[in-house]
C-alpha cells in the first residue's frame, strides 16, 4: 500500500505492469494496450528489447516461483492490438511557442510526442536518413524487425511534429541558430551514445578493427558485411552480443569469439541473448583482457590477451578482474569488433563550441536530474 506493486516500482517509467497483466487475464486486450501505452510510447519495441527488470521484482518470482512473463505478455498485446485504439488526451489550445528536438531516437521521439500532446509545434532533426536512432541502426532485425519499429514510430508522428532527416547538429545547424535565429523557444538534445570507446591499445586503428556501433550500423543501414574469418568481439554488454550474433550471420565468417574481462554472471548483456549466442555456436572467453593488437602490413593478424582472476569488489559492486602474471596468450583473428562502451559525440556542443554547454566526465551534457535542464536557459538534454 505504501510503495505500490514492486513490478511497477521497478519500471523506469512506472508502467502499471500488474494492471495490464490483470486485463490480459480477463481477455481485455484493448484495455491492456491502453494501460501499457499510457506510460510507454514504444510498447512494441520494449516488448522485444526491454531488460524487463519488472520481472526480477515480481512477487511471484520473489516467493520462489517463476515470475509472471510480463514482457512476453506485453508483446502479445502489442502484436495483436491496433495502436489506433489508444486516444491520448490532447490539449485543446495550440501553443504559440515552437520546440526543436535534436535526435529522432526513442528519447527524442518520446519528447516530441508528449510536447505535441500538450499543443506545441515540434521539429525533430535527425542526422540519419530515417528516424529510430539506435533502435533502427544498431539493434539487429532478428530482435527488432524494422516493420515493427516503423509502425510504432508512424503512430507517434502527427500534425504537430515535423521530421527533418539528414541534418546534424554542429554541421547543418547549431544550438544558437535554433534559439536565436530560427525562433525556437527551447531545444531538447537527444543525440544518443553513437560513438564507441576505444581499448587504448597499440595498433587499434589497423584495418580489421571496428567499433561495434560502426559495424552494426554498416550492416543494418547499408547491408555491408564487414566481418570475415575468425571474428573477435571485446565486451560483455548487449552491443557486444548483438555484434557477435550479427557477425555470425555474415558471409565469410568462420568463427566468432567474445572476449570479456569478468565472469559470466557479471556480463551486463541480457541473459537470454547470451544463451542464444552460445546456442548459435559463439565461443565466450571469460576473464580475458586484450593487451595488444598485432598487425602485419597495417592489418590485424592477432590479439594478445592476458588471463584474469577475480579480485575484490569495486565501486560497481562487482569483483574487480586482476591480471594473472605471465598468463599472456594470443588469438589469431581476421576481424576485431570493439564493444566495451558507447558515448555521445559532443564535439559540436562542448564548452569550446557555439553551444557553450557543460559536459560531464562521461561526455554527456550536464543536466539537472529532475528537469533535464542544462546550464543554458532553454536547452535540455536526455535520451
């Protein structure tokens, strides 16, 4: 009574999971869809790629039984109910102020949708040729089919939202231009984390070494198959597993090996994705850290690694990997995909650029955690 249902409390956007599950049990599928859609503008997407922390807090699961299959039930409803049955409340009066949203990923589109419901005219600027952000460019089609994503996005775009593609912040326009010249009252920046972090190893820029974001985008957007031979993937998150499973599906690939510096239980990727990768024949080498990229004539030939042991707990609550002395070994590779982390490309909006926005040590825009407002009046950031 004090904190509500634990499944709802665990959801980052507070979806009433208990409510739509109850509607489904009574055969009230349209009511279930409305319950989902009230808090979540991307029900079909989240029914496929959400990490469903709601299930980890489900009372049934906490009591020793299997938790309610909340995400699967959401997918059943999202796949079988027409989105048109949901009619959100809209403000009757049209606002005079117009808003700019930079980035048509889930963060930007969500902001545009709710601003539209409040009566604002919104222009969404997207650097890619179509909206969707990482949902479109990086998540493999076997996890999130493009037709499902496109249908979901189409249901959000309305007469108050203007979508402008192939326009990039810092190249085609600036924050100052939007606010001072183009008449926008506010700007919401949701550019996403589309720049891969490097291993900081010698020869990392050699041919055959690719950031996971670049690798996934090339395949999903252009159909390019950049992997060949024995493919190594460094990392343990969803991006790493997506890259590995994508590589396995490309012509000319003989074997795929994931290299992760911690244990299996500490891999941040979804457990079902890790298990699927193993079933597909992908090898996972745990407690392994790369230390050198070996090249010949400017091209990757192998990767030197060291073996780790489990050490003391670190700030993340996980046991720190500790290098075992003299444990070096080499893996022959034809392709190396680096998927250790992603970060925003904030060069165009750094303190030295025209935007003048404060940047955190993580290369994100410094904002108030409650309002998402930046140090500059009228500029917000999220996503």
